[in-house]
C-alpha cells in the first residue's frame, strides 16, 4: 500500500541535490567579504510598474533581510521535499521543530562567521531567517493538508449532445 505522503524517488533525490547546492551557495555568499543584496532589486521594473519611491527605498535598504527570509524558505521547502515520507503528526511536529532550530543555528553561525571576516553581525538577519522558515513550514502544512484530503465522491457526468445533421 502506497503512503499518501510518499514521493517518487527521483523527486526526492532532485530535492536533496538542490538542497545541498542551495546550502553551498548560501555559505559562499555569506562568507564573501562584501555583498550588496540590493543588486537583486529590479529597480527599473518597479519604476515602470509605478511603484512609489518609498517602497523602492525600503526594498533596497532591506534587501538583505529579504534574502535571508527567502533563503531560509527555500532551504526548508527543499528539506521537506527531500523527505520521503512523514509517518505521523508527531513526527511532523518534531521535524518542524528541528528544522526551525537548524535554520536558527545556520543563521547564527553565518552571522558569527561574517563578524570575523569584517561584515556586520545582525540579529535581524537571524530573525528574518527564522521567519522565512516558519513561513515555509506553513506552506508545507498547507500542501500536506491538501494531499491528505479524501478524493471527492462527486462524479462528473459528461453529456454528449449530437449535432443535428445538416441537410444538403
């Protein structure tokens, strides 16, 4: 009997490899002597869309927090994609708690490493990472809740109507 939470092995391995690549990329970026995350903000696109200047300024000033939030979200989503199955609600709760703790420790260690290479230590970056992991866990819960629904008993009835034959 196939578990409703099981995934194809190829998808699991793809998530695992992508997870390793994502963590490696994040470690590399975290250990660069300087990195300006505001380069990722599409200023010209936002201006063309008519975004107010205060929004563009806030995005530039907080691009670093957005990167921590999205990076942690990606890591958590890939982690849960890499799991083959979660057998019970308790196991899900334990793995969610472990995930938040691991993301917190990754954020703390990257901030400590940045402090030693001349960049600023920021508790806000750690908080953005934890918030991103919690956001991703909500998404995981929604996906799992949708996957565990029983199939609908409503049946679709298809009505085929014959077209009247044309008289020539």
